[in-house]
C-alpha cells in the first residue's frame, strides 16, 4: 500500500509538529509556507552595523516546556537555557529550532497558497510565488500553480488566513474561527554601541507601550560584542498603531524603553521594526484542533489552545492524529 500524500500549509511550529507527526505515521508530506524558510514566529533577523554582526529573535522570545514531549523536542533541537529557570532559546538563534524540525521534510518555501480545490481524497493546492503578493503590489495576473492530489490537507495558519481557504469545503468552520481573537504586535530590533542600564529582560506593567523587552545579545551563542535589543509593544499599543509606518514605530518604542531606563538612550547603530499582525492569542478556539477526517481537512495552531509555543506543538500533534489515526 502506498503512503498517503498529505499537504501541510504553514511551516510554523504547529505546521512542523503536524508534518513530523504525519511523517512518523508513514505519510508523504509536502509542506508549504509563504516565508523564505520554516519557522513562523520562531524567527531570527540578521543585520550588520559598522562591521558588527547583529541578530534579533524578533518573534517568540523564549520557550517553556510543561510536557515531556515538548521538552524532548527542545532537547533534540539543541535549545539552551536562558534567563529565568525553565526558559529555553534556540542556539545560535531562535530560527535554529524550526530548521532542525524541518530537516528531512519536503518544504516549498516562499509559496503563498491561494486556494484549495478538488474533493476528499483528491485535494489540490493552488500556490503562487509569495514575492508576487507583497503589500503594495497589484494582484498578479499569473495563474497559480496546481499541486496534488493529496489525500488530506492540514492548515496551520492564523484563523483569518485559514478561513477563506476552508470556507468552500467546510462552510460552517469560518464562524468557529471568527470567535478566535489574536492581538497584533509591533516589534523593534535595535543595536547600540554601549550597554544599556537595564536588566536582560523586563516585562512592564500591562497598559503601557511596551509589553516585553530583552537584551537579545545576552542569549547563548549570539554574536560577541553586540548590544542587541528586541522591544515588543503591548497589544493595545500595537492595535492603536497598527497601520503606522515602521519608521515611526521604532523611535516611539525606543523612547518608551528609554523611559524605563530612566535616561535618554544613545542613538542606535541599527533600528528596524516588524509588524506581526497575528501574534498573541487572546481568545482561543478551546479545542486542540479542528478536523474532519472524512473530509480530509483540518486546522491547527496555538490559537486553538493558548498563547504559548507549546500549545502550537500540541495542536499540530493533535491535528496529525486526527487526520491520520
């Protein structure tokens, strides 16, 4: 009997966990992601200033493990302890974790899935070069490529991105997804020539501009001699400034960091801002995944359970079990 061929859309932590679990059950996996590599919010941005190598974990800042399965995964992927007991990070960057998880998987990177077509047992994935769909560009006239057939499709995307893909085939699911609420997050990456008078990580009281800030260069394996900071805005501030240009967001959040330091910050040698539109889970689905084995379709992500990376792993693993018991 031939191996079932299954597509997984989304190569963040949930999608990777799902793909690995399906592959362990004997499925042939085709993994799609619009990013240039696997990882989603397990992301690392690299830069250079004045000849100094810089890097920033501008998505998930650290991981914690409450279950043996996730703890074993972190150990297998080479995660290292950092900061408070129980915190782990990828080494030499957070992106090392999804790279290790994606090893051996058939990943189609930089592909934006536009539609799912076909029928149960013979699904087809339509996808385009993700570069053609960057903000500000007109919708391309290029016809999306068709790939399939697939016995089943697992979708590990934020609800607002998953809903239009699934609506033609499971019309009752978009209403379930609409109840899920995720907050955006503006993130600033900044490097300085001198050390800032702040602890390695701080989580200010809720309600201010900053939800979290960390000296990213204090993590193990990071470039020596760098003073790199990641500053993440709180959900209310991010919503209020969601459409602000990145050039305005960076100085505003660095000014707020200076207020926490009790002094004006020196001019950064490097500063950039990144907007995560779907970052923090505020109202989850309340189930490990949403799946219909007879239809051969399913959805998963941290948004199913909680705003923790481990929830994404648990959801992806549960989705694999639901689609291929």
